[in-house]
């Protein structure tokens, strides 16, 4: 996560470099460190260093890092000839490098040459089947083409090898939700909760998927995970508080008040309604009447 002080420093350096005050290399290093997207600036100032033999020679081994950085910026700016030239220099310096091969594949991707990029990645995977970045590039390429089914296939294959990749599980869950494959999405969120049980967004997302699927058992479980989200966030997640209330209403409609467990958990929905009222009084008092009206219709207002 980019800190405010580092972001401010980057802005100052950018202004300084743009106004001819020097510090281009320091600026480029900071952009790379913060993973900031400043493609036009990186291309401009990176090329000014690379085209100056004296400035370039001072970089030492970092020269090749700059060539790669400029190549990515050139792709982003659709300056494909510049990117190609940078890759050619890198390929000459590091013949047969898988890292450079990945950059070549990304250049083909940026030009929309999907089939050629796929061939490059397939060849690289033959040599390095456990390369995570290449597997992820295949997922990204499928999504860029709008082929979510292929993205699901590639992600599942990736997760067979790298089962501990939380970001991949989350991405797969989100794709399943977009495809309305809620049972599959719920499985992904279960994996995330098992591996990272204290991350509130996973509890919340799992609850919402279960609520969407519906049915008494799923609604009861959804209510528990909405409640755990409330607990993990110190009662400050408005969406989870609404979820507790919505589940309570849905369960009551299905059971007609006959469910013993729900009678025992009636205090939870009351507490959620009271927390919502306090939250609205503090942050959106003008909308409090709307909330009170909704809770009254749900028969949850205190």
C-alpha cells in the first residue's frame, strides 16, 4: 500500500523533473517501487536517460531494469516500436531469459495478438511449468478477450499448483459471482476464510453469496457470517448490519417463527437494528427517517 508521504514525495519529484530540476532516475526508481502508473512520464524521462550514453553508463546493472520499465511504459502508451527496441536490447543481453520472454508475450498481448502471445506463453511454460506470472498472464489474457470460461479454467489449473494464493481464490470467486455460479463462488470463499479467518471482506462476501443462493440453511449460515463480519469490524460494517437484518426477515418468513434457534438469536437482529440507527444518527442524520421506515416495515425497529 502506497504511503501518503511516499506518494507526496513522488509528486514533488515529478514536478521537479518536469521543470528541469533533475532527479529523473530517483523519480523512476520511486515510481517502480510504488508500482505507480505514470506511463507517459516514465517513457519520457526513461528514454532521456537511455538515449544519453553518459547517463546510462552510470546506472550499472540497473540499466537493464530501466529498459524493462520503459518497455512496459511504451506498451501502455501504445509506442510499440519503442517497446520492441527495448526488448531487443534485453534479449541480446540476456538470451533465452524467461523474464524477457514474458515481456515479449506482454507486448503481443498489448497489440492484441492473442494467438501469438498464447504460443509464447505455452513455450515458456514448457521450460518453466511453475512460473506463476505466466499462468496469471494467461488468466489476464482470457479476461481481456471476455472469455470468462477460459479464465475460470486457467485459474482452476493454477490453483491446483498454487493452492495458497489468496488473490487467485478471490479472483476466481469474483468471476464465479459474475457468471452467477454461486455455489462455486461459495467454495472459493470457504477456502479464503479457512486460510485467512480474520479478514472481514471474505466473511462478508461469503455471507452475500449464501444469501443470494437462498434456502433456510444458507440464510442461517449467511446470518452467522454477517454477524462475524460485524464482530471483526467492531460493529462498523453497515453492509453486514443490513445483512443481519435482511437474513432475519427472510428466515422469519420461511419458518413463520417456528425455528427455535431463531427465537434464541432474536437479540442479534435487535442489536443490528440499534447499531444501524446509531450509525445513521452520527453519519447521515438526514437519512435516518428512511432507515426507520425500512426497519419498521421489517418489524425490526426498537
